[in-house]
C-alpha cells in the first residue's frame, strides 16, 4: 500500500505526462481526450480522497505497541 504522498506524487507525474503529450507541437491529441485521461487517472487512484485526507491531517495507520 502506498502512502498518501506517494499516491499524490504518482497522480501529478501522470497528469504532467498526459499534458506534455497534449502540448507537444506535433501532437494530434484533442483536449477532451487529455481531460478524460486525467480524470480517469485521478478517479482510479482516489486522488481527491487522498488530498482530502492529507488536508485533514490524516497520516495513515500508525504502529501501536
């Protein structure tokens, strides 16, 4: 299981990749497809839920001795 920070970092990197492909001068991608890919990636990784947990101070399970 990845941490909240890892989840968010992976989503940001993937969004950057998708946008980079769309913004290439020779790209034939359409903007709607790029947005759909970004939303799909965010949904699959629960990026919004992860962001809400981070902002609320949740750091994940902790070890109890």
